């Protein structure tokens, strides 16, 4: 048997060991689902949360975000692809999906009908909006703006990010931090929030119940889109990048919410979110 080293390297966040089981950051999951959909061999480099900046700088990838005070905010995922000549490292989940579709258009789960291997089918229903004044969700790269189909997916991605980010206080205390770097990570998250008590980042009691109901309201429009097909994906049997955008966040909430609350979310609106999460885990969820 011959083995060769994959020419794609995927940089993902290392949570508590075993990292393969506990990986749960939403933006990396969007990309991992897309990589697994394309079924292109890749390997993962696991990066501790406090090391993301130094790893990104070592790859010469500019920061994808800025903090409110204007300082650099370095993030994952990053993908390098040595099989494409002169391809610079790609440091944004949406750009990674565009890269995969551009350079591997025929790769994917459908060997007979390659048209079904498109991450960005033009007729996917993407009319979902969630408006917030919050500034803390991640802006996407601007590469998609000249193509109306990509622009529609990017817009969808931004609104889904906004909906979940607004409710992230529900999950912050459930983050499976690596004990080796947990104290450093907590200090950094508290610095960003301008707070000094880790427990106070979470939300409890009646305020928590209200936030869960608010999340349900925020996700109703998504349930409408996914409920419009036979499922489990937004287009029915064939997955596309919209499934991976929503699926990335479901992955995070599925891992970080207390079990009973996740079961509640998974059962909302006839179980659309639970069905999607389960299908993604089963079909595109392998961690290599
Ligand atoms: N627009 C970027 C945002 C990436 C992003 O926000 N990544 C988060 C994980 S989901 C991160 O790396 N956070 C590092 C940190 O909080 O220190 C993308 O889509 O790739």
C-alpha cells in the first residue's frame, strides 16, 4: 500500500483533548464540512487558541478581523493547498469554500452527476435576515461581491453568524477549553469583554430562558427554509454550502449547550435542526 501526504493542510482550533472529538468552532466546521463534501484528502494541524496569531503570522496570512479597539484579531480556519501553484494560504472560511469550488469543481459526493457537486447552487433558497447592532460577529472577506450567487451565500452567512453570535452567551461557559491553555484563554476572552469574572460571561436563570426563546425566534426563518424541502438539507437530499454555514453553528451549540437545552433546540420546528446536524455528522463529519 502506498501512502502520500495530502497537499492540503487545514488549520483548526484545538479544544480539550481528544481534539478530534471536541472540535467545535463554527467557522472551521463550515470549512471542514466543505472539505469533506469535496472529499479532497487533507490533513489537520491543530492550533491552541492562544497560538492562532503566531501561526497565522508565520503563514503570512493577514488578520481576518479587528477588535473594537482596532487591534488585530487572528482567527481560524486557514487552508494551504500545495497542489495549486503559487496559492497563498487562505484565511477565511468563505474564501476556503470558494477556493474548493473553483479548483475542484467536479469533486464531491456525486460521481454520476457532477453538477450536484457544486457548493454554491444558484437556486438555493437563502432569503434569511437577522438584524443586530452587535459588532462582535465575524465579517467575511470581500471576495464574493462581484458574483451575485456568491454574494447571496455571503449575505446568508453574515446573517446566520449574526443570529448565533447574538446568543453566544448561552454557550460560552460550555466551551471545552484545553486545560493546558484554559487560564490564558479565559483571561483573553475576559480582556475582550472588559470583564474580570469568567462565570459572569454566561447567562443563567430567567435571563437564560429568555435568551433561549430569543434564539428560537432568531432561527425561525432558517427553520422555514430547511422545512421547505424533504430534508435533511436545505435542497433536500443534496447538501450545499448553506447547510455547512448553519451546520457549523449547530455543531458549536450542540457541543457547548447543556444536553437538555441542545435537545430542545434540535427538536424545534419539527426537528429540522436536529435532522440537519445528524445528517452532516453522518455524511460529512469525519475529522482527519
Ligand atoms: N471571517 C472569518 C472568521 C473566523 C473566526 O471568527 N474564527 C473564530 C473561531 S469560529 C476564531 O478563530 N476565534 C479565535 C479567537 O477567538 O481567539 C472566517 O469566516 O473564517
